[in-house]
C-alpha cells in the first residue's frame, strides 16, 4: 500500500517547484540601453534579478521531491524484488520516464537561472552601435515548469504502481510448488 505521507509530500514539493518556475518566467530580467550624463557612452541597465532566485528555488524543491521519491521507492532497484506482473512493468517504464522528465526540468531551471543572472558588462562609445543587452529567452522557465508538471504526474503514478507491485498479489511460490510441505 502506498504511503500517503510520501504521496502528499512529493505533490506539495512539486507544486511549489511548479509555482516558482511559473513565477520565474513572469519575472525574467529585462534590460534597457542608457546613455550616461555626458553623452559619451551607452550601457545596459538590468531590472530586478529575482527570477534567478526563483529558478534556483524551483530547482531545489524539485530535487528534494525526487530524493524523497527515490528513498521511498528504494530507487526501484534496491530492496526486495517486486512481484511479477503489470504494475512492475509499468512502474519500470514510469521510473525511466520520471528520471527523463526530471533531468529535462532540472536542466531548464538551472540553465534559465544561470542565463538570467548573466548581465553584459561592457559599454560602447556614444555614436557607435549600442551594446547588446542580452537577456534570457522567453519560455525557458516555462519549459521547466511544464516538465515539472510532467514529472509530478509521472512520479505520483510511479510510486503508486511501485507500491502495488511491492505489496499486491499472491505471494510468490516456487516453480515446483512444494513450498507448503515440510
């Protein structure tokens, strides 16, 4: 039987990660080109850098959720063997999909946070081409949020099926069928 505390804690941490990723997308840094007072050069001025912290927070909450899931399910390969059948096969497939979506979500969140924190530091002489005020492309944190959502659904179903394969069904009997005789 699945442990409801594990299910709820995974869900809560994943929801927090999703909310932080969506908020990070909405609060991405933007930049404007500014000319100094003497009109000698231009440079980039960036607004608040809060989305970097939000992206890192989403990264950490998703990581914590995945750690709880892997400890609770013993990473699918440690512990006693699972019972043969459909739940075991499905839980193996979902285990692999869970790791795939987790890695993609973490990569999006980490790359978005690093790229959002990057600010160009050079200036150009007035009259020359203005500096390139590079910012994070729109949608990086949104892609991370989407994969956090996919990870949430897959990990919840994986844990339930893993628990069903661990606990469900008749006990395993030997092929000879002499286990009951002493």
